[in-house]
């Protein structure tokens, strides 16, 4: 499986359906930050989402951040990790992010020193 913007878009839309959240991801944008910005915590992917039914209000579109690039997502998925929609403790949609987490006990981060 190859990680592309279409794959991430479909994954996020399916995750919303699974959680019964009436939103859909319609675009995945790359940020072209400098390496020093990325090391400082700047996000690398923007997931643009919109409400399924309410399309006219000001709050019908939002952005979810992703702090890994597509290549890094690919490396993590190949190493036994899975994509994860990470919410804050209040489950606010505007404060969530797309992240990765371990699926197996033997999953190793890519390029680990072990």
C-alpha cells in the first residue's frame, strides 16, 4: 500500500464515518516549510474537512493538522504502525490531528538505532 493524498483523504473520511462524525475530508495539502521550521514543530500536512450537510455557514470548513510528511507516514506504516486520529481530552474536532501509533509490540520506529 502506498501512502498518497487520496489514500489519506479516504482514510480520514472513513474514520469520520466510523466515529459517526458528519464531516468529510476533501483535500490533503502539503506545506512546503523549511527544514528548520519543521524541526521547530510546523505541520507538514493539512487535511481540509467540511461538514456534510451544513455547507453555507462560516464554520462548515476546518483544517486538521498532520505533523508527518507522506514519506514519513509511509515509513511508519511499513514499520508496523497505523494511522490514528488523535483527539484532545475534550474530543473537539478542531483540536485533533492525524498521527501514527504502534499496532504490534515489535513495531520499531523507522531508522531506529537498534
